[in-house]
């Protein structure tokens, strides 16, 4: 193969390997939400 084809094929293989590499799991921390307090209900009667 010509040198340029070899270089292009090598770059394609590197890109394919990088795309298929196992990605680290992202850890998401969620802060606890304050409970919603019920509003007092006023009755006229």
C-alpha cells in the first residue's frame, strides 16, 4: 500500500478503537430535596 493509505488506515483504526473504548461511569450526586410542607387550610365556617 502507499504511504498515504497506510496513514489513513492507521488513523481510522485509532479512531475506531477510541470510539469503542469502555467509558468510565459518571457518578451523579443528588442532594435530598426538602419535603413540601402542607399549607394550613383556613375555614370560614
